[in-house]
């Protein structure tokens, strides 16, 4: 089981997504926690590293946990993504291993990983991603 933390950031019916160098699918920004890190600490660190912005810790709010087949891994390797929404400060940009960021709508669902598709479905069902 791959355990990940992700940031859900929706603006005007589009969700922020990131694609790492050499990958063919977009993901929600975030990543794996380092030893001893809390979810919030992981979220703040990963978003700073990947997108060059600062998450405002007091605004972090749980958005759900989603589990499914890990994209690009052998059948049966699953990823559990615990997602959070939060405000941020700064200018979004692709940093570190991130090659591209994009604002994706529900019609872009095929462009994202399986677990991200589950999150898109959840956002669609709750009216946040028309």
C-alpha cells in the first residue's frame, strides 16, 4: 500500500493537477510523508516542493480518503490518498519533479490517475467539479 497526502484545490469548476517528469497522467499535488511527519506537515512540505507556494496550515480541512490501483505499478499495488483542501500564499509554478501543472475539468477525467479519477468523481457528485 502506497500512502499519499494530496491537495484538492478547485477554482471556477476546475481542479489543480500536476504531472511529474516522465509520467503520462496527472495527479493531485502532494506525496508521501517522511518519517514522523503529520498529514498537515506532509501537505505543507510537498506543496512547497512541487508548486512553490505556502499552504496556510490553519485552513487545512479533510476532503476524504480514496484508495485504488496505483498508476504505473504492478496489478494489486494500491495507493491510499488522504486529501485535504487548504488556502495558500504565493504564485503556483511547476517545481522539483513536476513538469506541468494544469487546471482540469471533469471532462479531463481520462487524463488523471485512477485514484485521481475517484476524487474527480467525488468532486463531481458533490457539485464542486461540474
